[in-house]
C-alpha cells in the first residue's frame, strides 16, 4: 500500500516534470510573467483587506465632500494606509477645492393638497425659500415664457429601451445646465427628476453650474416617484403649488490634497502607468461605490504589485484624486504638476464594485492594439471610447482606460443616501480588483510596439 502510493506520486511527479519541460519548450520567456499574473489574480480574489479597508472608509470616516473635515480625515487615512503597505514613496500634493454645505432642505406641495416631497439640493445651489406654481417640462428646449415666476420641474420622457447610462444622461444634463436655462426665462427655482432604473423614493444629487449674468436660483433633485406625480398632475391640467426651502452655505475655497504613492519601475522608471480613483464623495450616503470601491481598487492594486517582490519595468503610480465631484480639481492639479511626464497609460476606477463588463479606452489605434494585447490575461473585453473624469485632464496623447461595470445597479445608488457599504458585494469588489491589478501589472511590463 505504502509502496504503491509512492509509485503513483512518483508517476505524477514525472508527468508534471514532463509537462513543465513541454511548457518551457513552447514559451520559455512567458512562463514567469504569466505566473505573476496568476499570483496577482489569486491574491486579489482572496484579499481580505479590500473589504475591511472599504468598511473603515465608509463606516469610520463616512462621506467626504470636497474641503470637508471628513475629506481631510480620508487623506490622513489614505496616507497612513499606503505607508502601512510600505511603499517607497507616499506623498500629498495640494489642491484648491470649493466647499459647500447642504444645510436643512425641505420641499412640500401646498396644492392640490399638502404633501412632503423627497428632495436633495444640488451642490453649488444658492440657498432660498420660494413658494410658487410649477411648470413641468421634459427638456431644456421646452422652457419658455411660461417659466416666469414658476418653479421649473424637469421630468424627462425616457424611452423604455434606454440603458441605465442613457437614463443618467436625462438627469445629468438638466441637473448641470437647467438652473441657468430656467432662470433666463424668469423661473424662481429648479427641480430635476432623478432617473435611476429602480427608485425607492431616493433623490440623487450632483453638481450644477450657474452662468454669469443670469440670476442664480435654488436648484434641487426630486425622487423619481415625486417627479412622476407632478408630471401626471400637469398632464391632467391640475395646478400644483410647491414650497422649496434650501439653507445651503457656500464656504469658499480651501486647500485639500491629492494622495500619491509609487512602485518605481526597474527598467523604465520615467515611464508611468497611473491607476487612479477619487477620494472625495458627495455628502450623502457613504460614497461606497462612488468612489470608495475605486479607492480600494487603487490602494490594493499597488499593494499586491509591491508584494510580488519583483519590480514592474515601468513605474506604477497610484493617485487618489481630490474633488472629482465638484469641479475635477484633483485631476486638473495632477495634470498641471505631472502632465509633462511620460504616461504610458492611465487607468481609472470610478464605476463602483459591480461586475466588470469591459475596459473602455481612448487612444490611437496603435495604443488600443497594445492595450488589447496587454489586457488579454484579464479576460475583459476592450471597447473604444471611455476613460475617467480625473484622468481626462492628461489630454489626448495619453492612453486613458476606464473600468466599466454593470451601470444599472451603479446608477441606482449613485450620488444618493443609498450609496452605502451594505450595497457592496465583497466578492465583486475583489473580482474587480483582480482584473485591475492584472491590467496594471501588464501595462507596466508589456513591451511597447515601435512608434508608441
Ligand atoms: Zn465618482
């Protein structure tokens, strides 16, 4: 028994040796590099720190709007975490950011009967208390003289076939530009319908902008259910009167920081592969998916690469950007400070910890071809078009890669009180990490084709 078992083990060993020799004969140069890909993937899939660190960021620090004390605490935590991971270089760079406090908010129907509406002010909005009849419009072009003295309510008619990303466009456009368009016609306030695929009475916020020379009117988002009610009443010719109170405070600009860390390249340290996410979030919820998940992807990618014990050929630089949400200040400051360096590629994770569907990339045909080759071991398809808000300031010459996830659950929680840790599946968080870590490792090692 004893002897026969050893015999089987011996035969197995002989077979393994033969297979190894065969593999070495076929691809003698490739084997070690592929091993590192497997190691990264395996370690990412069993990474217990990923979710634990996200839990700390969400539950112990919380939401981290630009210029807030909690953003400063997030910077302190990120620097300490990256130092704990023993990276050679960890540092901060100053970024000037705006600060806006939400304050108390209230929206109520006075007619046809009293009813509270779920509302969330749009950051940047002036405070105000208005009481006025409403006019419901579906698009900016519909705003006309009827808006004078009224609260303009945007409730788009979204095709049933629209994707989550397309639905978001129906919210984003009037959210950003609607207040100025409405004020030009004499409106006294703006309300915009939130447009997730699934809503449970949760309004979604996001940045808005005024125009010089146009009156600044209070602006807020409505839960899609309340917006739909107003639209149905308007369609029936029922006069609706609303009261909107926003007590927001603009606290001006303060100094914040981007957080950076590097694993230096062994052969081409001057060539940078950037992996980034934004450390700020809106003030509601916990910024778990937007963009806590991305922050963890970046921190853990750098740690897993350093812990391979073999330096990448190019420098891998992790960047946690300040204030993506309220003006892209971190991305602009990074590009101003580092734009002249040679960025071979920049990867951004800013679509949460949902299932990764593709890498969306912007670059030349040569760059995209090289990316497809480098990304092959991730198993993630490449699609032309995409990148990330923070890395966009690096300009067209840099290959920019965005991690595109399943946008339906993402936009359901995005910029809302529901973007909390309980919405994060630890397995999907780690699966996204595995794909990003392998991608970044390959981008930092794959030889560049002639002409790139
Ligand atoms: Zn984001």
